């Protein structure tokens, strides 16, 4: 599953809502994207370094992070990474789609 453009993601969400009119569910997940300096490895030492790095990034409140947004309808899955500078624009576009499909039904 490859990342798609933010505008294409919103367009495909609109299609997902059109497909799922009657009885299907669309699942969304939103997740902060960390900048990983330590690669994932099975050793306990490497895992501990990654966890410490993530905790240090969480404590830094001045830094803005990218957001991974995923959606799933039946077996179709799409995802995009929203840049921290474009979050407001992406959020407003997504909310327009939500209100369009929730209010007009």
C-alpha cells in the first residue's frame, strides 16, 4: 500500500462514502509520524533506544509532526501522510466530506 496525495485521499474518501451507503463501515486511523533515528530490530537494546527516542520526541511540545491517516473499506485500504504545514487545510477538506455525507443522508 503506497502513500497517495492528500487531495487524492480526500477524493477517495468521498468515493468510499458513496460505496458504503447501506451497510458497510469505513475505519479511520490517525497516527503521529515520528522521525526515527534508530531502525527497528529485534534486540531489546535497539527497542529500548527507539522507545526512549519516541518519548523524547513526545516531550518536545514546540515541534510539529506529520500525521499518518489511514482509511479502510472492506478490503480497500488507502493512506496518506499529511505534512504539519497542511494539516488545517486537510482537516477542513475532510470535514467538508464528512458533513456532506452525514447531513445529506
